[in-house]
C-alpha cells in the first residue's frame, strides 16, 4: 500500500500487456514490416508503389496504425496508404499473420528528387494516445526510397526520385513568328536561329538535369536522315549547341548563326534536346515542331518565248513562262517591267 497516493502498487511478474507494455510481461504487440521498393525509374506523373507486408509477432491479436512521419515528407509528396490493421498473432493460429498492402507516392508540385521518408508501424492505441507517457513499445520503422546516390566519403544517400523530363525548348524569333524561312539571292551565308528555354526562371539550359546538348538538325524534304547544323565559334566551325553555356541570355533566349547548306532545295529543320539515358527510352530526347523552309538563291528566268509571239493585238493576254513557280499572292513581292517596240517601257 502506498499511502502517498492511497492505492495499492503491484509488481507485475507475468501476463500479457499492451498500451503500454509493462516490464516483466509478454508483449501483445510486436509490430513487424517488410517493403519491396519500386523500380528505380518512375515517370514524373506515374505513381511510385511500395509493396508492404505487415504482421504482429506479439502474443495476441491487436490493432496497428501505419503512417509516414510528417517531418520526413519534404516537398509535398502525395501519400496514399492504409491507416489501420487488425493483425492476428501467428502464435495462436495456423494463420501466418501477414497482410499485404501498398503505399503509393505521387510527386509533389515542384521537385523530382526528395529525401527518403520514414514509414512507421505502431500500436494503434499508442498512436492515438491511449495512455500517458512515452511510447513503451517501439515502432517498427523502415525507409521509403527508390534511389541511392553515392556522395563523397563513401556515404550513400537514399532518396525518392522521379525521372525528370528531358528539357523541351521552343522556337523563337522569326521562325516562330512566320512558321517558315526563305533564303533568296543576296541573303548572307548564315541565318540566325533562336530558341527559348521554358524553364529559364529556374535554370539555364546547360544547368538542366540530364541534359547533354541542344542541337539544330536539318534535312532536305523527302530525305530520311538528319544532319547537324554547324556554326562558327571563336573562328572554328563546330556543331550548334544551344546549351553550351554561352548562347543563352538572362531571359532564356538562345541565338546561333546557322551556316546554311549550299544546295538549293526545300529543307526541314528541328531542334533536338539530347539527355542522359537514366530514364525510360522515350524520355531521352525531345524535339521542337518541324519547320519547312526554302533555300533558293537563283533568280527565276523567262523560259522560252512569251506567247503569243506574233499577232498580239491590244487587249490580248500575254503569257510568260518562268524557270520556277512565281509566288503570285498579294502583296506581290516582285515588279513587272514590259517593253514594247516603238512604244516604250511600262
């Protein structure tokens, strides 16, 4: 009898207890858990699914709570997980006692790489505060992660990582406004090509994760294979790379001078972003829309003799054939000069 509190105090020497588990007795609740981590490569908008098995190695059936520690959810990951389990003890029955379930993680609004999270399996009574005092039965805790980064000093870092898409740039400048390009007589040997980095508010192209290069490609209409555009940098001809760290301005626009093909033809051009292969094959590259233009430096010439060549009377039509099609759309891009013998020029 303890007179200070007016009640009896017993020393527990046997039995089964929980919430809290008392020293000297058998624990009714001994939570256990296994996790099968998901595939390493999970798309940015795909669910990350962890297969979970939970069971109780205690002396009797009991209820448990499964939850993720809030402090470990950095970046606003979405978590879909069951909360409550009634786990039968395998000690009293033929039942193995395991329940298989899943925890589904969805990417937060901004990031693609997150710190690991702690998954807890705890007595439901203790989780809901069914007694006062510290937790007497330790949680069973496992890490949620799908990626391991090797960091200096040989220490590995476990993270939850979604594959970040390969950066997709956009056309800018005249090509964006007109949707085409036309190279005529007298045009320089190079043409400015401009693109825009839609992620410029976060980082420059050359700082984007996974990015290797952003190149201009061209080919004749009807050809299958693409050629890489060339430019002059520091007096040396080299492949165009918008992500070279020098071409992009503070607003996300990058401009290069494309050395134009010498052969006259209709051409298709596109910009390809090439990324590293640490992701599904479909996420290794991105492309702009294909733009069709023409390189034609040769003036059209009159072919043959205007018709009719004789007996042309006032008011009759005179037909002139040229060596190539003339763009006869308003506003006209050409002038016509007509010279009539003994009359003059018009």
